C-alpha cells in the first residue's frame, strides 16, 4: 500500500487432499480470502509455491494458468458475477465457451440439478439471490473441474437460504468426489466439512 508493505499471509503451509472439503474461517482481514485466491491461481504470492496436480501454478505462463483455472477449477463468489444481459442458461455456458466446447445439454442438466429447471431462461434480475447463487454453482461445474473454490458463498443470503447453498455445495462435492475449499465467517456452517482451518493475522490458528 504505497510505500507500506502489508503482509497478508505470513508463512502458511497447508495441503488439501483430493476429494476433501476444507473450510477457511477467520475474522474480516485475517487473510482467508487472500489464501483462497492464492490457492486458486488468482493472487500471485511474493514467496512460496502453490502446487496443483503436480505442477507449480505460478511457474506457468499467464495463458496456461488461465487454461488450468478454466478447465480444472470452478469458482463461486459472494457476488455471483452473472452477466445481467444473459439468461441463467447462457451464464452457465460461459466457461464452456471459453474452453471452446459449449454443451447446452450439460448446462441444462446442471441447472436442473441445482433446482432451476423452470428458471433457466430467466435473467439474473428475475432471480432471487439464492437462485443466482445456484446459477453460479451450475456454472462452476460445467467444465467438470476437479476442485471448487467458494468465497463467502452465503455472504449475501439469509440464514436459511445460505444453509441450503452450503448443503448443495457439500452434496455436489460428495456425490462427484470433487475437492471443495470454502471461505466463510460462519463456523457453524464450516463444521459440516471434513476440516476447518482458522486463520488469524495471516497465520493458521489450529
């Protein structure tokens, strides 16, 4: 920040096993989102390495890293990031379009899987927050990723809707044997995973 060095992560070392569900918890500013983004190839660290499926993510060129993210990783964010002018179905197709392999039948099946069979031709503005997050989950699955990263996926939702979204994510991870890494401030939700990691001031607290 200007001339001030701000160390967000200070020597964290973790391993996440294939098929494991890991929740990252901590207060606002603790570093959990930065850690998630670093693991996901979105935030280049100044030191250390991130190894994913046997390769050092940050040794890859930007184009190859983008391909790895698109093909092998799925992303769910607090703010959904749906394109407002596209329908739910069209939004789900976007990662496939970027990979050059649009599969309309799969996109439709994924929307049906997340409970939006009757809403796939609606615009985001015509959907509730919970429905928009379900579209985002379907979109994250369309390229059949091995790992899902979710950053505060319930942050903009009420308690009941948030719990249903977490249950959906856990079910997807369990049924498909996908790895799932979730940032949340809600430890009650986080206890439903295989492992809960608390982060305090850029360090693991447990």
